[in-house]
């Protein structure tokens, strides 16, 4: 697990995660999995698509989670 990816659900954070927080976590995940901090120009498109897909999946997960004692 990437140590720089933080938990994005309550009660770890007091409010809903922002779009920027979700995107930052997705970027860290893709960086870790791909092994690239910044992709070469010929990999930029696929890298960005992966970040978008992970961000969407993360937001869906956070939207659908039921956390006891919250909401």
C-alpha cells in the first residue's frame, strides 16, 4: 500500500473527501502500480486514463460505503 494514500472515509476525515483528495489518492495508486512517478510522453494518455478510472472507482466506493455511526 502506498503510505501517502490516506483513508478517505469518515471517521478518518471529518467530511466527505474532496475531488482533489480522491484524485490525489488515485494518482498515488497509479504511480505505485506503474512504477513511474511521471510517465514518458508515449505513456501519458494511458497513465491519465488509469488515474481517471481509479478516481471514478474510488468515488463510487466512497459514495456507496455504509459506515456505522455516520450519515
